[in-house]
C-alpha cells in the first residue's frame, strides 16, 4: 500500500486492510484525474464519493477497535471526526467556488496526505491489539461463546448465541472454500435473525426499561445499516465473505452485545432493584 512514497502498514485485520487499500487506490485515481486536467464539475461527485467511502471506513473501524478492546477508541473516533470535517469543508469550498485545475490537484493531494497520515500515525496505535484480536487460528471456533456475553434475559442470550453460531458457520464455510452463493444464503439467514433479534430485544426493553428504549432502537437501526452495507459488498463481489465475518461481523456482534446490550440491561436491572 503506497501513496506519495509512503507505506500504510498492515493492521493484520483483513477487512480494515482491504478498506485502506481501496481508499488509497481511490485517492490515487482522483489525483491522476486532477493531474490530467479533469473539470471541477466532474471532480465534485468524485470527491464526495471518496469522502463517503472514508466515512464508512471510519464507522467500521470504530466498531472493530472498540470490540477489540482499544481503550482509546473515543480519541481515535475524534481524529476521524476531525478529518471528516476538514474534508467536508474542502469539498464544500470546491463546490461553491470557481477553482482552477491546479487548486483541484492541491485538494486531491491534501486528501491523500491527510488520510495517509492518519492511517500511518493513528491507525498504528491500535494495530498490535487489533492484529491479535483478529487472529483466527485453524481449527478454533471464531467466536467462542462465554457467559461473559450474557445479558441475563434467557431468550435474548439464546438469540445472541445463535447469531454467533451462524457467524462461526460462515467462517467455516469460507475456510472450506464453499461457493459464494452458499455464503450469501447464510448471510441472508443471518440478516433475518438479526432483524428478529432486534425486534424481540426492543420489545423486552420497552417493557423493562422504557427510558432506554428509543436510544437503543436508534442504535439498532445503525447496526442494521452497517450489516446491510457488508451484505451488499459481498453480493457485489467486492468483499470476500470470510474477510467480512473474520474481520468485521464478529466484532460487530461483540460490540453489540458487550458494548451496548450488556450495559443497557445491567443499568435496567440496577434501576429495577433501586
Ligand atoms: Fe483506517
Ligand atoms: Fe482510523
Ligand atoms: Fe442484542
Ligand atoms: Fe441491542
């Protein structure tokens, strides 16, 4: 992975590394087109698509590093927010002002340097931790279920466990090089289970902790959006199902259970006992 002579180090998480490569290729193509004299009108949507791809990567990366136990994830998310804001301002300037092609080249170079700088400097902070958390040795179950994942509501715990088992099956399927069609079918089953689970969980939460219901339901909508993006990328052939489950979906599930459900249900139980 190189841009401007710099190398973006691998994090050891195949999903993040693929996203970094894709972003570097994207910004490289933008720089080449700007250098070739592309018009401002043709470049505005290109810049916007690049910013969208970057924002999606940041969103995914935050899920992974949080679930992997990177304690400074909020500080890292702050760097992402700052970059997103800077890029937004630059792109707005290009949209609103009649800029020269030289200026477009400068904008493209700035996007490249700022993103590359972040991937090298800040993503390096979590790389060792994420590399360890992303290891998936042969013969071991991807998500080994543990009582530490339980929220204390039997049917919800059973559903979480089933989601983990479906992900383990998806991992096993990719390791035996099953046809992508089978993985896509399994992703469809997983999708249905995710929806059914969120619906049941929201029903329980509305009864036991109505004050937490709206925020938790909104969080579920975000999670559904993230899942839908991954499924679409696998469907389009842009993402390998094994990379998806090993590099992202398992972190997505653990982040949901440990980072969101457990604290929510623990607080609800505390409030009920007070
Ligand atoms: Fe990154
Ligand atoms: Fe990052
Ligand atoms: Fe849940
Ligand atoms: Fe939840």
